[in-house]
């Protein structure tokens, strides 16, 4: 059984990655924050008695299900109601702060020039755009395998599909990202 401090530490460690995963799926910062909060509450409410080792997969599954629930609610809401704001031609405000992503986590002083820093930020923006353009299942498999660092079996368990499907989704995602980013001059 996980103690309160272990559960709190686990949630603190997964918070940023889980937010980005939710944001990449729903493409709305406020909705991603709500989904993350709901997922954390569900984990604490229903699974706090589980061992610490089981928490990562449980949380990933809860997060996936909460995102699916959000999409279902959106589909129903959109079928029943039309918001006048949906007809605006504005770009919207769904971006998040890339400074957090690009922040230097080490305490060492770096000699990176402004040009290099801007180039790195632009590359990250291109990568983010390419990941968000992936089909939902490919994006989900890719993020769980390479962002969350789950293995194939864990990813398959969270996604509710076979290991072969996970490998196929990841392979297609990597090919699509390689092609998209390659045309923009970004190479590994």
C-alpha cells in the first residue's frame, strides 16, 4: 500500500509529462489541466491502497480513460449545442509556455547564443506541431513509449490493444514524424 507521501511524490513526478500528454490529445490547455486533475483525483480516491509499483500503469490507464471521456462529452455537447464562439475565425489561445520546456535544468552556466536558443525553441515548436498532427492512436502509442518510457507490454495494457498494434502505431508515428520533420530540415 502506498503511503500518502509516496502517492504525493508519484503525482509530483508524473504531473508535467501527463499534462503534456493530455494537451497533445485535446489541444486545449484548460481541458488538459482538468483532465489531469480528474485523473489524479481518481487515482487517489480509488487506488490509494495499491502498491507504489502499480501506480504508473494505473495512472496511465486512468489518464487515457479520462481523455476518452472528455472526447465523448465534447462529441455529445457539440451535437446538442452550438457555441457562437465556435464560428470565430480567431486562432485561439491553446499554447503553453515553451520556456519551461527549454529551461536549462542544470546549474551550470551555458554559452548558448541567442541565435542557438531561438533555433532550439523553433525546432521544439516544429516537433510539437508534428506530434500533434499524428492520428490519435499513433500519438498515444508514441507518447507512451517514448515520452512516458513505458515498454511495449505496458503501453498495450494502457491502450487496451495488442503489443503488435503498439509496435505498428509507433512505427507509423516515427515514419510520419521523420518525413514531416525531414521536409522542414530537422534531422535526428
